[in-house]
């Protein structure tokens, strides 16, 4: 059977090399469908993976994307787990897509859905989210990148903070905290305090390294160390917010909110996030009856962060990710 599959793949790849894209695409679908009907899923996967690779490399994004979607359907039919081998095929194919190919976004959505159904993470496999998020970050599509990096791996905060800092560099200097919060809030809202801290640390490190004249004061106590930025009050608030969550200190949370209330109001989009954080971590009941997590995520990921607004990437508005998942905290 292996030899037969190899011969089929070789013959269809030759047609692709000869420019017979439509014929090769149709035959690949027919052969793969035959194997699926026989429940010979491994052969169908080999055919589709090889064919999709060849078509994508030949610049045939539509045909290649169609086979990629077919491949994810086979994964679902076979009830395959998102192990390294199965994910590896999807990641290889993803990297072959051109950014403007419409089927790529659907392919990402389908393999995230597959990994959610057959894996251990309800919101999708963190590695797949990380790869998709870094890809979007490289292409300066911040809204899509944010959605995936929020649900990524322990390597994701580095890319997330870098994305936000590079975006911030195109805006006014006083808006730093607005961009830092775009990583801090989502991580907190999916229960990932580790990466919320890490993203803020990376962002502020780049900020101080790039701005030698920025005034910074280091404060220490028996329970915490904190960096104070006299000219950036909301950045101070984010540091206190993380301290209050880490220590489970509801009083520090309330005092910080009150102290920086004017600045928080000026930020314009933080109220819903802070209400949700207050309920999640401190049991402070939200007063309204809507779904604040989804409302906040949609606002945070879909709209501008505020501030100067100069140079912000023009990208489609998108909704937020799924409700809080199990998060990869290894």
C-alpha cells in the first residue's frame, strides 16, 4: 500500500510541476475521498498533505488551501489527537500560505477547532495558537495576533510584548500603558498571571532601554518590588494591579483603582476589563447582567487603544477569543 501511495503522490506532483493545477487538485480530492470512504485515513492524510504542499509551493493558494481544509476534516473524521506529528503537518502547511490567501484564516480556525475537540485545551492547542499568533505578528496584523498569542505557550509573551511595543512606538510617548495593557488584561482574563507579569516585564524593559531619559524609581518592601514611572501613571497602576492579583489583595486592588481613577477614566476602555478582573480574582460582583468578558475582549481586541492614534495598523476589527480555557503553564 505504501508503494502505491508513493506512486500516486509522485504522479500527481509531476502534474503540478507541469502546471496542470486544476487536474491535479481534482484528482487529489478524488483519491483522498476514496481512502476516507474506506476509513484508510493515513493514506488520505499522506495524499492531501503532499498535494497541498506541492500546490502551495507552486503558488496555487486556493487549491492548496482547499486540500488543507480537507485535511483537517480527515483529522476530525479519524478523531486524531493533536500530537506533535499531526500538528507538525498543519504547521508546515500554514507556513506555505501567502498572507493574502483568503483560505488561510479559515484553515487556522479549522485546525484550532480540531485541536479543541480532540485535545486537552478547550480553547485550542497552545502551540497552534502560538504559531498562528507569531505569524500574524510578523505580518503586523495586531488584532489577529493578540487573539492567538493570548492563548499560546510560555514563549508567547515575548512576541506579544514585542508586538505591542512596536505598535506603541508609532504613537505618542504617554500612551505606553495603553499598549502594555493589551497584553496584560487578556492574560489576566484567561487566568494566566504568569504571562501577564512576563509581558509587562518585557514591555517595560524595552521601554526603559529605549528611553534613557525616562525617570524610573525602584521601590521595595517585605512583600514586593515595584518600578515607578512618575510620568506614566497608568503603567504604575498595571504594576499594582499585578501585585494585587498575585497577593490576592482586594484592598490593594480597590485602593489602586481609586488612586488612578482619573487616569483609568481617560484610558476609555479599561472599565469592563477591571470589573471582570475584580470579580475573577477578588469576588467583587459585576453590577451589570451582560457578559463582560466577551464584551471586553471584543472591545480590547477589535478597537483602537486610544491615545494619539498615529500610525496604528489598519486592520479588520475582530472579536475576542473563547471564554477562559485551560492554559499551558508548563
